[in-house]
C-alpha cells in the first residue's frame, strides 16, 4: 500500500521554518472541519484506551461461560460479550491500547531511522547515496503485506517482533522521501554559501537542511499511521502479533470468527473500530498535507 508524496514542503530558507509558517499550518488545520472531526475521534479513542483501567466497566479477562455472546444492549454489557463471556466494551477499550501502539511505534521508529538515513544519503550523494538507496530498493520488490508477514513469521510470533517487522517495511519509504528532499535542498545557493563560510556538514544539516526535510517526511509519516495499524491488526489476526489473552482488535476479530453467524453485530465490533480509527488517521493526514501546501 503506497501513500502519495506530499505536494509541498516548508519554504527552503537559510534557517529552519519560522514559527509563523507553523502558525499558518495550525490555523488552516483549525479551519478544516473534516480534520478537526477526525482529530476529535482519535482523541476520544486514545483517551478511552489510556484511561481504560478507570473507565472500563469490567475486567478485560473476566470470563463467564453463562454470558457468552450476549447481544449489544444487554443489561450490564452495553456492547455485548465475546465468545468467552468477556465484556466487549472493556475489551475494545483495552484493545485500543495495543492497536494504537502497533500503529504509532513502528511509524515513529521508522521516522527517526528513515529521516537520518535519508539526510545522510541525500547530503553525501555519490556512491554512498547509490549504495544506500539501491539496497533499500530491494524492499520495494515485495508488497508491504507479504513483507510484513514474512519478516514477522521469520522472527516468530509476538508483539515486539511485529513492531520490528512493521518498522522495517516503513523505513525504505521514509528514506526515499527524506533523500529526495535533501537532494533538492543541498543544491540551493544558501547551502553553498554556508559551505564557503566554513560551516561543517553536521552544522549545515542541523541548521539549514533538517528544518526543510522534517515537514515533508512528517506529512508522509502521518499517512502511514493507518497503514501501520491495519497491518499490525492483520498480523495479530494471523497469529503473528499479539498473543491471547491480551485484547487487541485484530486478535479479537480472529477469535470472534466462529461467532459471525450467531452474533454478527458483536463479531464485527473490532473490525468497525479498526475501520473508524484508520479512516480518522487518513483524514487527519490529508488535512495536515493540505495545511502544509504553501501554494494556496
């Protein structure tokens, strides 16, 4: 699954983008109702996951075979119960913790690694750039889903291995964006002027290049959050991610498959949460991308 490159980046100036630019971005975001609604949905989901120990109505692992697969709206179980009689509302709240973690952590790690590699490759150029970029191009020979499954399968089931697998598939994409922007920026006149004044490579990258690269890479990374969460849930669904009895939306979908004909509404709830969260991530990413389009 690919994410379109950002259409624009902060103005290439001698210093990092000024606060006024980011103030304009924030103001445009506040004027975007779709982005604000998406942010509110994500805020509610994150708050429910973070404060689940205080907000959840029951123990997420407390089973009751007498209350198996109760329908939505049952007394004491607002969203029904799962195949073991555990409260679905509680499981969904706790499951959001691991699902959001699977979406954010790989992208954050790939953002740091990819930006660093892309900056280095783009600024140094030459054979070093060629070696790094051609090595990472190998990852593009495989679809993201198959590559994630292959890496997670090779490392073994478990959440930590799933995080590593997802990070590995996102690093090449972010390296390509960072390298492309760095290559454009390092050819500008003020970079050459900084070199002529005696500034070292590290100083030039930190002061003059980094501020122009972070914007486009950040916009691209926000678009990967929903992809990461969906892939993480998919790995758990296949048994390569989170292990039972820990609640996670993808794993909950897997365990509720046998109940799809008996109580389809309850069985579909984890999938609905994955869909809602991924759509909110995508719409917010589109809003950020639009707000940072300086051609408006």
